[in-house]
C-alpha cells in the first residue's frame, strides 16, 4: 500500500496496510463497509502474521473483530480479515 491511504482508496479496495493502522495514519470511523482486510507489508513469514495480528488488536479497540488470518504463499502476502463489531 502507498504511504498515504486515503479513505476513498481504503473504501474502494476494502483493504488497509498494517503499517498505516499501527502508525495511526488512517481513520476508519467513516469507513462505509462492514468488512475490512488488513495486509501485512513488513517482514516475512511469521513476522508478517505477527504484524497483521498487532494491527488487528489495535483495531479491536475501535470495535473491529478478527474473523480470520491467512497467509498466501504464492503472493507472499498475509491478510487479516476483520468485521466491524
């Protein structure tokens, strides 16, 4: 994801980077959808899983609930799937 993830971009892709969440660069209060994917954009393997989970924990404090986390080895991507509580 880019350094700046606009609300429009997040709403369109329904995805946000874990770094943007952890660095408080986004505000999801106006996010119009019930589901959101958080993509880990740092580390490899278990580091990516941890990165996504830490972001999911931070979002849990804002009313989001972790539904699942998946590692896509072919694209080397880890996504945490959340639902607005």
